[in-house]
């Protein structure tokens, strides 16, 4: 009889250990909200987190991860137990994102342990802009992109959105984004000035409103 009572407790401890353990060899992304207002962090992989001013959130990703994104959602309101509806960056009305967010939203994008054992990462404004952002390595590397300008105020009239600035991929509008955030992608083939790389095993910090 004792072993029957022990089994559920053992299972619970095993589940908790799995939940709170750090993934082996995973890259760590420290996400920080330096904005003077609350944002709701989002990450694929990673889920979501309400981030008051000054809050941090740690996201892990395993070597070989591709097509990953971290972004801020703004103008959000809770909708039911697990719902969250946002003006920018909304991921299908979910609090914990499992898919990409809806623009306009500033994106930190990355792929880990790819060609030549390198991580590749960037800030993208291809889906528009909602908050300033930096995406910087914290060890083993010293170069990364920053988009510190607030583009919402000077956003051209046709691109204005509630809480953000859309990107229409038009040449003149791409110049608007590139001129203010030269490190960031402003159109899809902007690799030469916007793609960064670091050795696999590097950790990173993503800051909203750096």
C-alpha cells in the first residue's frame, strides 16, 4: 500500500523538477522592460509574461532552434483565464504565445547553432515597430543590433496604427525605418547591414526601451 501512496508524490516531484530545471546547453535570453509602462513580453519558444517597468524575464532556447522570436505586446487587456488581447504584437488572443504576433511589432529574431557553429540574430522592423529594442550578446561576442529611436511619434500618416507604426515595404518608407534604426531590418533582403552572428554558446539580453 505504501508504494501506491508514494507514486503520485514521486510523479509530482518529477514534474516540478522538469518544470524548473535549466535546459542543458541552452542559450539564455534575459528580457528586460526598461519602458516606463507595462508591456507583455512574448517569445516563440518561451510563451508570455506581463512585464511591469524594470521587470526581467528569462527565456531559454536549445541549440539548433530556428525561426525564433522575442517581442513586446502593448495595449493589452486580459480576456478570460488564459486570454490576452493586445493592440500590437497580439498572438491570437493568447497570454502564452505559441505562434507569431500580429504587427506592428519590433522583433528580436534568432537561429542558434547554425552554419559554422554560429548563432544568427537580428532586430526586424519588417513587421513594423511598436517599442524600441536592443538585442545584445552578454558573453563570448561583442556586437549586436540596437533600435533605440521611438518611431511611433514621427511615423508617416499612412503607416500609423494604434500603438505602433506599420511597415509597407515601400522604398521611401523603408528609408524612414532604416534612417532611424540602421542596425535593424527594414525590408526582407536587408542582410548586409542587419544580420549579426556570434559563436554557439553565447547568451543574450533583449531590452525593451534601451
